[in-house]
C-alpha cells in the first residue's frame, strides 16, 4: 500500500483522518505510535520533527503530510472515492474549511485544555484556564446549534458529508464528556447522534475503545 498513517486510535485528530479513510474504504497501512515509548517517539520524530500525529506518508507521491485537514484534502485530491470531502463549489468549499477550523480550534482545543488539566499533578491545575475553556465551549455550542438549524439535510455544510463532519465527530464525542451539550443545544445533539450512527465514525470509536482507560473522564460504550 502506498499510504501509511502514523496515528493513535484515541486521538481526536487521528480519528478525524480515520473517518475520511473509512468513508471511502481507502487502503492504507496503520502505524500506531506510542509517544510514551522512547524508541517509538524517536522513530516518529524522524518522520515529522514536530512530533504530533496524525501524519500520512504517501509513498507513491513521495510526500509526508502532517495535519489532519491537509491530510484529508490530500486524500480528496489524490485518493478520492464516493465521499468527496471538499465541495467543487468554491463558496461551499470555503464554508467547509471555515467550519472545519471551528471544530478544530473552538471545540477540540478547549476540550483538550480541560482534559490535560486533569492530568496535571496536584497543585498544578489551571482553574482559570479550564473555566475559560468551558466558556469557549458553551459559546461555540450556541453558534453551532444555530448554524445546524439552517442545514436541512442533516450534515454541517451544504447537505453532504464533508471534511467538517470528519472533524466534528471526534471533537464532539470528547467535548460532550467534559462539557455536555444535549440539554441546551438540541440541533447540535441531533447532529451528534447522526455522526455516531455513521459507520466510518462508529468504526473509529470501536477501535479506540481499548484505550478509553487513558482518557481522564468516564467514557461510555455509546
């Protein structure tokens, strides 16, 4: 196979790419990276010195591609299938890229702030930073709820499943565990239910379950 994905199944950004790969049944070689293992970490940084996953290596194209959104755009351009992640229409494509950024920057990042604070040693917690992260999540939940109310076909932008939905599924899965949204944001909750039923994301979550114990928050089987 020409594609190798360096990833960890528990990572939301890795799940985002896995959803794209599974959507189109794109053949790839999975390479699980344990950043806690010194040898594995050293090997990974020879591929991408920044040391953050996911990273896709496309041997046929001779390219190493970091960053989940750029990986999905590469897949859409060079390994396309029945699901197209970036619309051909330029205005819709801009909206897809906008809301992809919204989920990555305004859902995923504050969620990760809350999670990583729970991993800090006693006395090193950042209560102010966590409170700010919770407020950012509540703000963006409201923005997303209002936006989704305008999308009649069920997905985040333009009616079709796109890169936005790849980003939204894992971001919302973990964010809901640290700052639940269903009671106050019905459109967002209904959208999340549709994402949970999508076979590509269901597969990614099933593969992550053996690692749920590493997440410092109870994760249900849902």
